[in-house]
C-alpha cells in the first residue's frame, strides 16, 4: 500500500501497521520507534489525520496513562473502544 502524507506521517503510519491485533502502543512508544522520542503529540496528530484506517490501525494507539486518547473517526472514542474490544484488548 502506497501511503501519501508528510515524511513524518508516513513514518508513523508504517509503524502503526506493525501493531498486531489485540495489542496497543502509546503515542510515546510510537514516537520512540520512529526515533523522535519527544514527538508524542505529533504522533497523535498523524494518527488523527490517518486516511487509511482501519488498514493503518491508529485505533491501537493510546495515551501513556492507559486512557484511549482521541479518535477522529465517526463515533469517536466509543468506536475506538469497540474496535479494540473486538480485537481482544480490554481497557
């Protein structure tokens, strides 16, 4: 799949594709994975602008405190919670 976005967004989205069903990563963990450890907010923004969901699973990224964080798809965090539950992850 060809991903179109900024270089930063594409790095984030490629990293998200590596998160398996039933697993989550924090925005900070994704930032560290792309060698930008202080860019957790920018990672969250890249997730919010992800046009490839659910193939690029931005719903599998949560806040460091274990809460869901945002979700820009229809239904917001309720949809994010349902998607994670369907994949076997419980909050």
